């Protein structure tokens, strides 16, 4: 298979979901079953194609980057810049090929799952259309080789995310969440856009390769390394928004208002991982300082959201914060320089987190049906406090869920163990390379690993183990249909280590690590991060320690979870109401008060600003406009009419107009006099000035309106009458006969004869 | 007086005389027949101008085609069966004024203008081959367009003139 | 006077032009005065003939090329097409209004 064929296949994978979207959005009402089979089969076909692409890429073009470039716009010779053209195109390197497969797997399984989960939904067809739009946009992000197309697709995934979060827009909270997601991510995108513009301004190209080439040659934005760091961080802003990193992480938990399969696809596996993907794409241009910031942002995010996840009771909220936390992990991994580990974690996390969400979807579906059958509309189907003991009723869901939980907690023999371990080893290497305060990062990493194990097992225990609260309700709970359990099983299988590396305790020998190599930095040596050799060397030393530590913290976390929630040796409520923990618990339960903080500062600040503008508009601008209008009315009506409305006002007008008239008279006098000193001239001009003053005062008194009514209108009416008269005369000439008109035309020809002879 | 001049005036008189009959006669059938002679006279004038092909075309198309058409429609649109169908005139006075002015103006312009006449007499030869060549080379596009127009006119005329069945 | 006789004795370009001018004004007169649409059409034919004479005359005396002839042929072609269409219209009008007098036909539909 040649390179062209591969690129063509990639193009097909990219465009087919768009066709799917276009067909479904317009014709879903005409198609049988609202066209769900179309979207699902298209995505499975895309999955097959992407597997072919990945297989071929890894086996035949392992170290090559396949690219196709075409010129989109050619500006020719731009003044001050020279030849400029904008190239767009696609590339398939190993990262893109793997990402393509990941997106295809999750998207196709989510399509399948949705057939069951969204059954009888009012906007069933539209839902599948939007899924198609999302897949198209996501493939665009994955396959593009330039920042412009990346940005366009970036906004498109934002749009489809908005549409899908707001799928049940009748619910106020859903439409609010959609708006919040859209606006908050847009804040990050503004930064990304500025970053892109800085790069474009410097390099006059959008393609990654060309930018990196130029940087390698020592060409950096504005010749300043600070600007280079800034542009890297600005592009990272896009990732902060999209991947829900601190401080823009607030939208992702709210986005759980969307249908659960959507949460699995967009808000767990693919779109939020796009931020991480963006960082891997631009990794080569990140300076050491930028990477440091990225690492800290990731660590802070991982820590904050892990603490919040402990206190949440909504099954999807717990998973949402867990997602934010794991995304923080990936970002942190990239930031410390463990490039491959970060991307590896993205891949494995996509599988088990999508699985977790789909599993929770299965649970919610079962709970919802049971509650519905019991006519219970008050109990929350998503609250884990209402669950328990579902293990026997939903065995497939339970065992797969347990598999994912083991994976996310980092238990050996799972994919999560491999990837998490590599990240933690990376942080250890980072700590030992930088020393001092920077040990904070590995410490946070291990702490969060423990927290993750704890809250995930808390979730499993509360949901599936123990006794159900209501014995009648549990009778009504059933396992979900096969369209929902098959994706669960597939994803659970994919959470085993064997798919990524045959060595269960080390990923470095697996195909993934061979395929994804950390790119060489293109920034100047002085500001570059620690190079790959030294980093790998250090990483090698810390590997054993990392494994040991991560296993023990995970074990502790699981143990605490079981003691507290399964064996009930520790009473969680007692701990939560203990003096110190009381406030801490409240703090975590309320999500560190981020929403309240943003409400108080940014939202209220903008409201206050708007109020100030409104005051300015209402009072100052309207005042000027109304004042002008009032004075104009006064002038047209004249003082004569204002007597009726009040003496005082009229006298005021009278005085003002009298002064105005005198001023005009004075101006006329002085103007006419023009420096002439003779007495006669002075008297003459003075009289004329007086006349002007008297006339203008008279006009003001009777009002300009009177003048207008009598004289101007008189002239206008005269003209109108004259025109009417002329029209009556001209009417005689209009006989309606062709021959008469021809005669006139010939008369005109004769006139021309005389004119031009 | 040369024979050439005499023949020229002969054709001129035929043309203008018949035209006068066309214009001033009240009998439409007579006018139509006079028009025939006017066309014939113009064909003679063409021969004087060494335009043999045009002259023949004039005879064929005008005399043979258009005249027949006109006569047909005269017959079809007259109330009476007899041939001396009268036809009225309108706005005579202004029309006389205008056409006199136009004719006078044209003659005056033709008279006073100093035409750059090519004094040498062109070689007298038959023009048909050359015209044919020009029609198929330099004037090919207009020629094709004209053929399409003729086809359209043919179909259109048949369409329009068809007597519609009253439902 | 001698000039005029001399002029009359030697037919040239001007003679043909004057002939066409007269033909043209006669045609115009017919168009302007006749009530019968067929007569108006005859006037149009006269005008076209006048123009043709001009083309051929200029072709003979001024340019000495055959372009004028070709244009004259096109004029004849169009005259034929025009005559066919116009007469068809006249017949149609006659069917609808029972008259062909142009000053009586003043309705777009009945």
C-alpha cells in the first residue's frame, strides 16, 4: 500500500462522518430508525479503515511522516513580507494514526451504545447527526498538519460539544451547562488564537513542520526567547480550555448534563484529550519554562479535582472530576518531559474512562427504568447513595466496571498501570533533575494516585456492593441490552496490558513506546528542556521506585475505601463532621468554591461593568439625545407655544433666544463692519444687525415651525402644483399609439442630426 | 447621355415610383403589388453596384418569399372577398413633416459630405464564391447564429399563427 | 446649373445614397401613417432595403471589400425571419381582435 493510498484512506475516514452528518441532519425523519444504523455503520467502517492505516503505518512506514500539502491561498508578493502562501494539508505520523484509532474505537462503540441508551429519545436522529459532526471535527484535529485547520476543527468540536451537552435543552441546567462549556472553552481558545497569530506573524506559515524547521534554524518570534515561551503557553491556553485544566476546569463537570454516551465520547475520551494532543503536537516548540508551567498546571488540576471527586455523590460527577484529574496527569506527564507516557496515558485513559462512563450510563439506564416502573420521580437515578448491591443484577456491567476501576487505579496487569507508572516515573525523574521545591510535583502525583484509587473504589463499593436501600426497587433492576453491554466488554478487554506491551510491568518494550518517540526540541539550547537522553537515563533509575510507590499508594487508597465503605470500620459521616474535616469536606463538596468565586469575580464584575455602561448609555447618551430633541422641538414650536406649558420655562426660553438673537445681530454687525471706522458705516451696519436680531427673535418667538409651515411648505406646494399642471399638459401627448411614439423618436433623431452635424 | 446613366435612372424611377404607390395608395392589394416592383427596382440597383449575388438573393427572398407572405396575410386578414381592400391613414400631417425632414436631412447630409470615394473601379467578377468563403470563415459565428434564428423564427411563426382551439 | 447637369449625368456614390435616403423616408412615412399592420410591415421592409442599398453602395465605392455584401445578406435573412414572425403575429391578432389596425389594438389580453 502506497503513501498516497494511506492518505486517501485517512481523507475518507475524515470526510465520511461529515457526509453522515449532512444526510442525518436533513433526512433523519425520512430514514428508517432515524438513521442510527447509518452513523453506526459508517463509524465502524471508519474504525476498520483506521486500523488498516495504523497497521500499515507501523509496519511499513514506521519512521516516516506521511504528509500531503496543498496551497489554500496564494497571496503572491505581500508588501513588507515577500512571497506568502497559506498551505494546508494532512499528515499521518504514529501519534496521529494511534489517535485516529482511539477516536474511532470510542466513537463507534458510543454509537452502538447510544442505540440502546437513547432509545425513544425525542431528538434521536439529531443526536446521531451531531455525533457524526463531532467525529468529523475530531478527525480533523487528529489528521491536520497545520495550526489553522487545527483551530477550525478545534472550534468545530467545541460546537458539537455545545450541541450535545444541550441535547436536552428543555432542562435549564442542560442549556446553562452547554453555554458554560462553550464560553469557558472559548476563553482558552482566544489565547490559543493569539498564540497562532504570533507564530504566523513570525513564520508566515501554519504548518507544524515549517514552523519547527524555522525554529530549528534559530528563527524565533520577535527574536526573543520570552516571546517563544509566551507563544507556547498561549497555544497551551487552548489545551487548558479544552482539556479542562485549572483554572478553566469548571465547565467539564457541568457538561455531564449531556447524555451519558456523549460524556463518554466527548468529555472523557476524545475531545478533552484533544488538548493533550495539541500539546504533544506542539511539544517540540515548548521551552523549559513553558513546560514547567504546563507541569504545574497539570499537577494543580490533578490534585484539585481528585480532592473534589472524593466528596461527590453523583456517579457522573465523580467520573467527571476523575477525568479532569487524569487529564491533569497527562498534562503533567507532558510537562515534566515524559512525552510518550503522557500520550500513552491519553490512549489507555480513553479506553477505560469511556468504559467507565458507558458503565455508569448502563447503571443510570437500569436505575432510571426501575424508578420509572415504580413511578418514583423524586429519587435521583444518578446518586450513588441510592444505589448499592447492583452486582448480582447487572453482572456484565459490574465486572467490566471493576476492570476499568482497576485500570484507573493503576493495578498491575492493566493498561492504566503501565501508563500511570510511566508518568509517575517521569515526575520522579523531573524531581531528581530539578530538585528542591520541584519535588512537589512527584509528591502530588503519588498523592493523587492514592486519592484516585480511593474514590474510584468508593464509587464501585457504593454502587455495586453492599445492600440496596430499597428491596423492591432492586427487583426491578435488569442488565442492559446487548447493544450496551458489547461496548462495555470491548472496552474492558482493551484495558488489559497486553494490547500495549507484552511486558506487564514495563511499557518501554511494547510497540507503543517504539512507535511514539519524544520529538527533539527545536527551541534554542539555552531555553530547551532537559534533553531526551539525560531524561531517559534518570527515568530509568526512578522506574523501580515509582512502581513500588504507586502500588503502595494505590493499595492504601483501596484499603481505606474498603474499610470505610465495605466493612464500615470507619464511619464516613463521623469523619466528615469531625472538627477539621468538617470544613475540608464542605470545601471539597462545593468544588473548592470555584463556581462561586468565578461568579463573584468575573461574572459579577462583567455584570457591574455592563451596569455602568448601561447607566452611561441611559443617562449621558440618552440625555444628550433627548436634550437635543427637546431643544429642537422648542425651536420649531417657538416660545409662543410654550406659554401653555409653564411660565417659568417659557421665560427661560425667551431669555435664551433673546440672547441668541442679540448675539447673531452683533455678529452680523461686526462682520459687515469689517474694521471700517466711519460713522455712517457704523450706523448702517448697526441697523442691519438690529434687523437681523429682530427677525431672528421673531422667528424664535413664532417658532421655526411656523416659518416652515407657511413659507417652505408654500414653496413646496407651489412646485407640486406646477408639476401637476405640467403633467396634465404632458398627458395629452400620451396617445398610447405606437406610431405616435415612433414619431417622437424620429423627432429626437432629427434633433441629433442638427446637434452633431 | 450614356446608356449606363439612362438605365440607372430607369431603375431609380421604377423603385421610387413603385414606392410612392406603396406609400400613398389606399388599396392594400395594389400597394402590395407595387412593393413587388419596388423590390425589383432595388435588385436592379444592386446590379448597378456590382452586387450580383445580393441582387439574386433580393429577387429570391423578397420577391419570391416575403411578397408571397405579405399577399397571403393580406388575403387572410381582409373582411371582404374582393381584392380592393381599402386601408385608412392616421396623423398624416405630422408624418409628412417628420418624414420630409428626415428625408431632407439625409439627402442634405449625403450631398454635403465629401465621401472618400475609391476612384479605381474594382475588378468586375462574380461575388458569390467570395461571399461564400467569408460566410464560412470570418463571419462563421454570425452565420450560425442567423441559422439558429431562422429555425427559431420558423418554429415560432408556426406556433403563433396556429389557430387555437377554443375550449 | 451646369454642375447639377454634370452631376445628374454621372451616377456615383451620392446618387445611390440619395436614392436610399428617399426610400428610407418613404418607408418611415408608411410606418407612421398606415393603420393596417401589414402596411406598416411593408414600410419596415422599405426601410431595410434602403439600409441595404447603403451597405452595398459603400462596399462598392469606398471599401471595395465584400463585407458590406455579407452584412446585406444578414439583413435580408433577418428581414425574412422578421416578416415571418410579424405576419404570424398579425394573423394571431386578427383571430383575437378581428382587425389588424394598430390603433385599435390596445389590450394586452381580453
